[in-house]
């Protein structure tokens, strides 16, 4: 009996590892907790059983945790996307935090094509800018411009882009983002007509919009949205900004030369940048005088806006005292 017990115990130690015997769904949950797709791919050395598990992960996070040189990092992203086997992806994050790395628009176009073909629901792409600080292109500048086309697919609910400042983001005239509720576009150049069509016609469910873009050529821009609730906007080269959003509650505006806002439910206003509010050029057509939050930036002349919204539950001011900026809350 003792010998049999020893043999039984010894035999148990020779069995395959218990982790590799787990169901694929459970293995994928384990790999998701590693935090990056690169780390998940590395687990393939543990067992032949693990080699293709990562290629069916619902979330792909690429670039953020990589420690390879920039060019190799880009190749790693492409290789991972090419090796992916599942028909759909819940979330795709590609983050390149390597300053000085040159990423071409044509390479990002392949990532967008993958996203549309695999019906990605949440898409985050961040590429390093070639300028360390935000410098808007000079009027008449002739820098080489690259184009990046944004495809349309039904499943995507969130898009967040931090792109190259001189890329021209192009939009297809046909198609509707039927599920898109959150859109964030930072550092890109767009045409006013395409921007207006995107927000007003192609995103019927949009509720949150962040724009930090340059218009080319300079022109007026009009944003119409029935469901939009939050808008943060800084658009360079815009003559006149027009916003018509009956359900808009939160508005943050920076450097608006001229603006007309129709938002009867407006409850939070942030005014920032070097252009002060002027009631002759800036109009809140049907917003109430009492709002929950009024936030005034450091370069803004506050008096006229305080007269427009003469009652705010929370008031935030940046005061410049002896070359020191003081944040004041009331």
C-alpha cells in the first residue's frame, strides 16, 4: 500500500502542468491581466499549448510597455496584428511614447484597416509628434503633408486619436458610425466641411467630443448634434465657430475668435486661451445665466463673461500675482 501511494504521488508530479490544461477562455483572462499584448505573446515559450492563445485575446494593447528601439517597436505592432486570429476585437490600443520616432500615416492606415475589419469597439491610437511643443503651422506653410483616411464601421463606440500635427485626416463621405458615442481627435488637420459632416451627420449617437485640430483652409465650422452632452474644442484657423446642441451640458472653448453657441441646457463653461470673451463676437444664445461651473483660464479677461453668467455654483479663476499663477476656487 505504501509503495502504491508513493507511485501514485510520484505519477502526479509527472503530469502536464495544470495551467496548460485550463480552458481557453480562462487562459485568455489570465493573459489579459498581464497588461500588454507583448507580455502575453511572451507566454508562448511556456508551452506549445499557449502559442496561439494570445491571438484570440479580446483586448490588444501594443507599444506602451515595449522597450525596443522605435523601428522595431513599429514592426512588433504590425507583426502582432498580422498574427491575430479572432474575427473581432473588443479594444485596440496602440501607444507610441518614443519621442523622435517617425510614424508614417500609411502605417497607421493599416492599423485603422485592421480595426475596421475586426470590428473594434474601442480604438485608441497615439503617435509621437515631430514637434516637442504644440506649434500651429504658419499660414502659407508648405511642409510635406500626409493623408490618413478614417474608415467607417458599425461597431466602434469610442475613438481616441493623438496624431501628427501635419497629417490631414480625411473622412469618407458615405457611411455612419452608428454606435460611436465618444470621439477624441488631437493634433490633426481637417477640412471644415468634413469635420462638420462627421459630427453633424455621421455620428448620430455622439455624446462626448474633444477636438484639438487645425482647419485647412481657414473657414467657418458648424457643429450640430442632438445628443452631444460634452464638447471640448480648440480649432485653429476657424473664422467662426457655430454650435447647435440642444442637450449640451459641458463646454470648454479655447482661443475662439468668434463663436455662436445654442445650448439651452448648458451647465458648465470653461473659457481658456489668449482670446477674451467679447459679447460682440461671442454669443451664448439661449443658455441660462445660472450655471453650475464657470472656469476661467489664466489669459482670459473675466469681467464680461462673469456678467453673462452672473451666478455660478462653482467659480474657478487663475490669478497671475507677481508672475506666479494662483488657482482660486469659490
